[in-house]
């Protein structure tokens, strides 16, 4: 089996620096802030400097991920245009959608949030469809050729780690920071290896 590399990017910032963060998912299609656009540009410059040559670009259909992908690809003119993938869409937080983090914690508790951040176990009433997401990631890992760029959201990205059996990522758990990325490599024997997680240019 040929080697391949999967570069998984989380979109840039959607909240201004002075704005209190909220739990944003599939039902809240926020655009990037100016800082978020710059994070995308920084990723593009970074990938160009490293001579990444992406054979395929997959992107969630939400505005924040599409805008991040566009900013990256401005620095990679030879790369093909992104393909929208519904299975990369951010999860739906149900009653916690677009709510301040304090309200979310008050409803679900710290243990439920820790289970989500560390093991991708969704809290009650969140709409995730983990089996379908895991199956889609596994199909990508087993069939894609060359270097693949995936631009998505935090809730969706973690299922790449789960699908690959690579959930031991360190103190940050499964989360990617905004404007950061991770790399999963497929070796010649088909084994998946975590090469990086949470790197921000």
C-alpha cells in the first residue's frame, strides 16, 4: 500500500478577542473574524514553505471552514479546488448550541465535557452520529492516495483520531485549537501513525 499523509486543519477564529466564546456547531454558521482569516493565511504560508503538495482537499460545507480553506489555497496555486464533504460538518450541540460555555457546563457537568474532550463520547442530547463519521474517516484513510488536506471543525476532527485508533494525543486531549492542524500518516504496511497534533504556525 502506498504511503499517504492526512493533514487535518481546524478553521480559524470565529469570535473576536473580547467576545465570550459560545458552543458553536452545525446549526450556527459563523464566518471567520479578521484574526481567523489571518490564521488561514498563516497556515497557507506554512504549508507552502514545507512544500506540501496536496492531491486532494476536503472541506466541511460551513462558512468558517470554507473560508479557512480558501485562505490556505491562495498560497498553494497548484492544488486542486476543495471538495465539500457533508460528513466533515461540525456536530449539532442540541440544546447547548450557541450557548455560553458556563451554561453548557451547568447543564451537562464537567465529567460529560471531559468525556467528550478526551474520548469523543457525546453529552446527552448532542447530535453526532459517531458511527457514520468514524466509517467515513476509515474509508478515507484506506483509499486516499498522496497528501490530503482536510479542513473541518473541532467536533468533527476528533473522529479522525478515533477512527485511526490514535486517541492518545497528550494533555490537550482530542481537541485542535483554532488555526492549528494535525497529521496522520499511513505507512506502507497500512498502519496509521500520529505525526503531529495541535500545531499552529
